[in-house]
């Protein structure tokens, strides 16, 4: 039997290596006649890689249980939708998608720009090398090779295992992954990782190629926006999945949209690097600033993605997502280290003393210096996340000590002051030019200083333990240094002035932009920029308030309480025993029985992975005092999952929370099992969580508008050749040269 998947993968590897050899031959021997052949080998590599992934999807849809990967992650009982999701349910299937996306980008660069220009040719070589490396990893370093058959595993040991041997049934998809969110979350994550490749290749090719100007930044601009968009969606969907399924073991088991788990923190690091790069790229193309730092950050977008891939495969840190150490982890580690070393060496080699030709000095309070501070803050936030993830891994690998994840109080404490300063910087930067023309830079900075001072004053007033940056009963606080305890004791009220200041700046900047733009089509970009920053503010507000001010109630509802409302006067603030008296407005729970008088309702389902095709539900009413505040139903059922592939379907108990989302406050109810004749429930009251969803939607809409603006106006020809001589004749000297170059860039 021919294993078509293995055949396609090997052909992809050979074709990509041949493409690299042809392009290197063209690079070093200047043989132009090989370009046509290289173009076709790139097309073939792309076709083969894409076909490989599509073939795997076909095998999943056909329930072809000859393959171990499909047998362990799918079942004939799965719906078509979840069979698609199961294709990348494990790292190696996702890696196959990543690899296909790499080659699709390579062929896009080849077809759009050709291979004759040195810069694009070197970009192509870099991208093909990455594609070849990923293909090699899939073939030779997979923990669960997607096209491994049962004959490959057992054929040499058992004579009855023939080449076409197949299981009659598969294990099915793990219940935790059977959610529409999780069907979307992995593809968006790997699309985000993959689309950092063009910024990486463009930045590295710029470092290797002299005198190409800003061409490299133009090539990658839309791709980095795509990556930023999908990474934003990834972070939100991941948080929504945890929030919805309630699997991360806090007291309540619900509402944890952000827990600083290593597998959600590494994508956050990538997002921070991408965000910083986008801001630097803007200054680079408009103000000719950061000409060396910008390409370095461009390369770091993909390197940070490799780092995230290594963390996911290292097996050196305990996590909800932990898969153990995978064979590909060492390759991801060395690829991360080597690529980082290469770009740093090339960057330092390219850097030289840059002085203003006229020797003019810039004032201390200028927009450029304020932006420098923004870049530094992003670097600090990324480093805190990086250190918090990497330190336990280092401890495990080097010191051979148990590596538990860094406690979330560590992240919350260290990011608190820098998040405050970042909000101040947003308030300063956005309207800087317009507002300093009216009142001057010193006065505006003084206003920002007053806002910061007011925040510092409010930081000293804590109305209750829920306002503290970190919980005083936590293990982290007990073992922390005096300075850390001081930070952890500050009040979250300090965020109020800086949030208002940043929001006012966003609105003011938007009003100024709207008044100054006459062409309505050109209003798309300022609207997009406003939405991005407004969404960021709303998202931060939602995360901080929902994580700090949520209340948890635990109910024991006896059979004898049927249809009655039972009240609880005490709410839990955390997992450490801190409580709050709610006797003025106690939380009430009522279970509504069905027509036969049963507390447990039944409902049929078409999901064949559910035992007896039946789910069970409690119909719930929630009260605050005598007022009905929420209604819904809590589900539980038994999932069928043959984890051991022994033909015996194991029973896995599963629940679905009641999730009642409102603008200001949301309510969760989770079923916690039974004790005798009593039913256990956890109720959680979560403020402002809707701001997270609204903010994320607004933020993503904003970046789409900015990308659409570029699509509309990038390719407009406004007669650059006619403008250039006129500028040259009117202006002379070094300032004129700079001005002319700026105008040319803007016209392009």
C-alpha cells in the first residue's frame, strides 16, 4: 500500500530543497536562466504541502482508521464540523497546517515580486529554508506522525497486522475540545504564527541586502496586520474557551479569562512583539526613525512564534495544556536561539553612529522621546512575560528542579506599574501634536503628571481586599519581598484617573482627525486607529474588573427545597478564604422542576458522542434579594471516549455552565455534582466581562479598517517622477535631502 501522505511530504521536502539550491545558484553564480525553474519548483512545493494537509483532512472526514493519528483523535460518532477540528487537535496536525501556510506565503512572494531582484530572492530563500525545516520536523521528529499506520507500529510484531489494517472505531475527540470556540481557536493561532514569516524574511533580507530603502517594510505591512488580527482573535478565543468551559481549578471553576498559563502567555508575548513592531514600523515609514530597531523587531515576530512553539513542546513546565516533551522541542529551541543570534549579529553589524547632519538637538519633551518610552514599556511587559515563562523551564532543564508555572500574582504585581504608565503614554501620544500646538508640550506633560499623581494618591486607598493588586492571603504575597508587598498592597482605584485620561485623549484625537479630513474615504484610517485604542482600553478595563471584583457563591440545594429559593449571605473573593458579607443583598438560587415534579430535566441530542443521546439539565433562577436577576439552565452529560483504544468506550462526566451575559454584570452557574440528596452548585457574579468581548471586537474591527485604508490608497499613482525634480530645485542642503526623501516615501 502506498502511503500517499508520506510520499507527498517527502516530495515537498525534496522540492523545497531543490528550490533553495536553484536560488542559491542564481545568487552566487548570477545564472538567470535558473529563475524560471525555481519558480516552478516553488509552485510544486506549495502544491505538495497544501495537498498533504488536505489529504489529512480527507482521511479524517472518511474516518480512515488505518492511521494512528486519526484513530486517536477522531470517531465515526463525530460530526463533520468536529472532524475538521480534530485535524489539528494535536501539535503535529497543527504543524502540518503551519507548514502549508509557509509555502503559500512563499509562492505569493514569488508570483507577486518575482525572483530576479536580490531582496525578494533572499526573502524567498529564507522562507523556503523555514518551510523545509518544518517539513523535516513533521517527517522525522513528530511525536504523533500524522500518516503513521498501525502496520508501521505493529506490523513487525504481529503477523495478522497487514498493511491495510484499520481499527473499526476511533477514540473520538477529547470532550474538552468539543466546543465551537476550540474548533476556531487553533487555526487562528497557527495562521497568526505563520503570517509572521513574511515580516521575518523581509527584515532579515533587509539586514542582508544593502541600500534597499523602505521596500522591505512595504512588503510586510499587510501581513503583520493579518498576524496581529489573528493573534488578537486567538487570545480572546482562548480566554473565552476557559471562561466558558470553566476548567482551570479555581474555587469557582468559572470566569477565569486570563490565568497567565504558559500556553496563553507565550501567544501574548508574540502579540506584544507584533504590536510593538507595528508601532515602530509606523514611525519608521513616516518619520524615518528606528531604522535598525524596526527590522530587528520584524524578525523577532517570527522568532517569538518559534519560542512559543518550543514552550508548547518542551514538557518542562506544568500546565493545563501540557503534552509532555515532544521530539521536535530541541529543533524549535535551537531554531529560536540560532535565528535570534543571526539577526542580532546582522543588526549590530548594520548599526553605525547616526547623527543629525546639521547637528541640531531635539528638545527633551518631544513626540519621538515619548514614543521611545512606549517602546520601552512594551519591551518590559514582554520581558516580564518571557521571564515568568522561561525561569521555571530553565529551573527544570538546567537545575533539574520541578518547574511549576510562575504564579499569576507574580505577573499581576510586576505588570501593574507598567500598565499604568502605558495608559498615561497612550493619553500623551495620541493627541500630542494637536494639543501641544495649543497649550505647549510642558503644560500637557504637566497635566499628565497631575493625572499620575492623582493615581498615586488613590493607590493608597483600598476600600476592601478585592481592591488590592494581589491577595494578601496568597502564598506569593507571604513569601514576597517588602517592595513586592508594597506594590501588591496598592489599590486598583489608581487605574481610574489614567483610564479617564487615556479615554479623553482617544476621543480628542478622533475629533481633531475628523475635523481636519475633508475626503470621507480618508476618514477610514483615523476611525480604525480610534477603534483599536478604544478597544484596548475597554479590554483592559474588562480584564481588570472581571478578575478582581468577581464574587463566588457555593450552594447546596436539597431535594426537599424543590422550587424554593435558598439564600446565601457570604460571597468568596478568592481561593484563599477571603469572604465578603452580602447580607444586605443575599444571592438566591431556585431550581425549577419539570411537569412530573423532577428537578432534573432531560433533553435529547444528535451528538452521538453523548451517552444515550441524552443530556440532563437544571432550570435555574437567580435572585438578588427578592429581585429575579437571571434565568437559564445548567447541563451535564456523559461523553463516550475510548482513550485506551481497547474497544471499550469510557464514560467521561461533562458539564456546561449557565452563562447569562449582561452589559455590566454576568452570571455563571456550574453544577458541582451530588452529595446524598443534595445538589451542589457554584454561582459566580462577574462584573464588566462584556467589556472584554466588546473591546476585542472593536479592536479587531479597527485593524481591519486600517488595512482597508491601505488597500484603497497604497497603489494610487500621483506622478512621483514629476514631483521629484521640483523638490530638488527648490531645496538644497542636508535638510532638503531629508525633506525630499520624506516626501518620496509619503507619495509612495
